[in-house]
C-alpha cells in the first residue's frame, strides 16, 4: 500500500502543515512513522484529513465530525475506488457517495441512490486520468523546469485547475523567479477566484518582494476565503507587528494559537 509523506499531503490536499498537525492532534488520523520518525499517511488518512477540514469549514459540529470520521474510516477502501468518492454535509449529516450508492458516515447505513452534483460545499475525491498535472507532479523533484512546462500545459487545458496554478507559482517562487511567480498567481486568482491557498502563497511572495502592505492584503483576502487558515493567521500576525499594527498582531496570533493549540512563548 502506497504511503504519502507530509509534503505530498500538503500538495495533494492543499492543507498547510499546521492544519495537518491539528487534525492529527484531534485524533482524526494516526499516521505511521517512517525513517527519521517522519509521518507516513495512507489513502484513508488523506480522505479523512481532507473531509474533516472541509466539514469544519462547513461549520458541522465538532462532535458530529469526530463520530462521522471514525465510522467513515471503517468503510473506506484501502485504495481509490474506480467509481470515485464524494463526501459532504447534507443538512446535519455527513453523507458519502460511492458510485451510484450513498451512505451516512455516522451509521454506515446505505441510502437511496441519487443523481446530479453533490450538495454545495461537498468535497469530491475523484481519480484523475494521467494528464499534464500528474506529469508535473512526477517531474517536480527530478526536473523542475519540465514540471513548470507541464503545469503550464495543465492550466492551459483547464484554467480553473487551482492546484496547477498553486504548484506552478510555488515552483517559480522557489527558483527565485519572483515576477513570473507573481504572474502565475495572478492568473490563477483571475481564473479561479478567491482561493485561500493561492491568496496565501501570493502573500508570501509579496513579503519576499518587500511589498508588506500588499502581503497583508493578500493574507486578509485568504482569511476571508478560509477563516480557519492557521498558518495565514500566524504570518499575518508577524507582518502586523512589522507594520506597527499591534492590536491586529495580537488578534491574529491568538487566533492561530486557538486553531493549533499552541502555547504562548
């Protein structure tokens, strides 16, 4: 069974490390340990992590999320089913769609089949066919330049492919090609709207370019899109200190600590 490292999980699920750590601390998943005690996640772990975060963002009650995740884990396959999965909140219930079937996560009870798209805000997990995006992921470590070209092809084919824009901008940023990275993020935001991770990465880029006011605006926009984005609260708290905005710095640092359980220094 394939195992995923933390970096892969961050990329695939578009979750910051602090959120992954918080979901582990909350008991939603118990990843295995690999070399140097590194976390190793299963396919089931990925589904549970992403679903728990999506349901939290949808303001499902924490106790219901916990119960649903425990039961969901019992029913999940060890690998991606060919039919794909769709998991989301329907009213106050967590419902899983697997092919033509759907079932309640808390009870495991199968419900009547339905057609059409999942309820608004549902998390869809569907197998991707091998495409430019998949090629880009595979090329990142061994040939970053080829990966960039593959990401360019991927977003050209699907302009709303958020992950493609995020990863392309990140690779350009890492390579020190800051102006190109900025264009990549702006193109992504224009095509995909106010995606929290795109906005957050754009904020990090602004910081590295010395544009502190623009960075603060990008972080604030990211938090409007995802109020529970812990890493964004942390970065904005530090930035507000530099911008002589102490009250905002205190507020965002307090929010970060509540979200992650971090203790004051």
